[in-house]
C-alpha cells in the first residue's frame, strides 16, 4: 500500500477532543465526523485538505479518551495516513481496528514540515519527503496487520476470512 499527499503538521499531545470535539460524539456518521476533524486546531481543516493528504505529528498523538470517533473522523476526511513520533496506545489500536494507516517514525516527524509532499510505502515503512528528497524508515506492520488495514479494518478482515 502506497500513499502520497501533502503534510499537515501537528505538535505533541494532540488529544481526541482536538481531533473530533466532544459535541460531535452524538453522531456515528463518518461523513459528519469528517467535516469537524481537527477544527479545534485548524478551522475548516476538512475544507482545506486534499484527499490523500497526510497528518504528521510529534509525540503522543491521539491521547485522551478511548473514543473510536477520532480515527474514524481522520479516515473519513480522506487523510491517507498518520505519521507520528508516538501514538497513544488506544488510538493506535482503534486506528488498526478501523483500517487507518499509521506509522511511528521519530525522524520523519522531526524533519517533515507543513506542506511538504510526502510518499509512504506502508509495506516497507519507507517514508519519502519528495520536497526535501529525503527518506525515513519506520518499522512496517507485520503482514497480518497490513492485511487488516488493507481490508479496511478488523471487521472487514474477519468477514473476508469467514467467507
């Protein structure tokens, strides 16, 4: 799986309330959640991004509550991938469960800047900054986790195995 898009850079400790404000938790409609993704930090974020863009953050991305709405909002906004120095563990697991590609890579997080054109090869963990002509290496997911992500999440993966 390969992705490419422009980088949207965020700092440390971006919590789930910043990803999707609590006022919108009464809906489970992914399209509605996408409209409000990251709006606390960047108003009209959903209108400014291009499908395929990539979120790049520092440490502890997705901290806070265990709500699954946060990765759902990001995926529904058509963000192709999230790269961070580290993820809150429950956000990490929720992302895999819904098929949102994420990678931990301290070097990429430190060197990528807002607006850089990024290419990600999820199968190898290679992140290429096309703007700076640099590459960074994240640890790729094991094959079974890549299958979960490429299936669109854990439920789709399990259903495909039972057929």
